[in-house]
C-alpha cells in the first residue's frame, strides 16, 4: 500500500486517460459563420518548404495588429488538398465549428496543406529527402516571422495523418502546445501489420521511444470509441507517459474518426456534429490556453 501511494504521488497530473460520454447529434448551423469575413477575411498564402515546394495555407485573424496566439491545423489524409478546400474549412463552410471558436478567443487560425507522403508508411526520420513534416516546419518558421504572431504561443492541431505530422513536428521545434485528434501515428510508432478498422498491429517500441523522446511540448490526445485508431492511440499515450511526456488522453463515447472536427464535407461519409465534438472543442480551448494545467 505504501508503494502504491508513492507511485500515485509520483504520477504527474497530466498523465491521465479519461473516458467521457457523447453521441447526441446537434445542428451545426448555430456554430458556423458567426464572424463576418469583413471582420476576419481569409488570407491565402503559399509558403516555401525545404526543397522549394510551395505549401498552401489559409489564414483568418482577429482585428488589430497583434501579436496574437496561433492555432495551426493540419488536416487528415491525403496531403495536397489545395487552397480551395483549405478556405472552405477555415471559413467553417462545411460545418466545422473550430475555426471561429478560436477566432473568438483572439487566436489567428491557420489551415495548412502538406505534400502527399509517398509511400504512406515510409519513415520520416530516416528519409534523405524533404517530407511532409518539413512542410510543417516551414509553415511554423514562416508564422514566427509575421509581426501579428506571438512566436511563443504557436500551438498545433493535427487530425488523422495530420496528427502523425504534428507528433513529429513537436520533436523538431519547440511549440506552446499540441492537440492530436484521432492521430494516425502508425509511422510515428513504427506499427506493422495494422489494417483500417482493425485492432491488429504491433508497435515497434524502439522506433516509438526514439520518436517520443524528441517531443517538446504538452499534448492533448482526443479519440472516439468508434474509431479504429483508438487501438493505435492508446499505446501512443501509454508509451509517451512512460517516457515522461505530458500527455492527456480523452476518449469520447460514440466518437467517429475525426469527430473532433465535426462536418468536413467528405463525400459519402456521415459527419454529424456531436455533443462530444463541442465538448472536445471546449476542452481544447482550455488546454491550448493553459497546457500545463490539468
């Protein structure tokens, strides 16, 4: 009992994994197009990456000169979505509520593209050429040079494959906080033998520990119980905590893959706005403001 008590005392407050309710469908119309484009127009920029490739990014920012905190978002697969799609997301046209929610909190919001990784599971760390993680680094470096940006308060949010990008990105450069929404951290963990919708797959602990050791900021991990990537995300959390990293994992009942973003306009796929979507969004706002607080 004394040993158990000691272990509990030594466990960091952020080393938690919680299961939360969810599943009710809500109308999304009340949560989008609440900020006029006259007040916050969409800025379209192309940012030069490591090898000369230009990466598209769509930006909205609060009124005033700043400097403002930033929430930088990397979408799910595939890469190379193009500017038109990024603009619809940052405006909330597809029904996703996150962008305007953070705008209201005084954040610059950025949706960034990245190159399509080929092959998908090739090691980013061992690559001899530029990768989609280099695209993320280029966007961060560009943002730090903007006068309206507070370079000490840039946070990143990656969903699905974008989560794998972000997991590597926070090992490459020091950022304020990172949010991973149902991250497809398969390559990051060196997972072998995994198939979509399957709980199968073996983590390469040597690869995982090497990549986790590089992570430099607190992480909020969000995933739903109806997402096959839950079987990958739990080992990520457990290995990260064992490695002394600040990672909080929240598991929402009935959350589909990337439910955290709500409707994204993907053809042929049900993407309702859930109560869990809004709950995860509010938790995300709290976390990004104070990543060191449980």
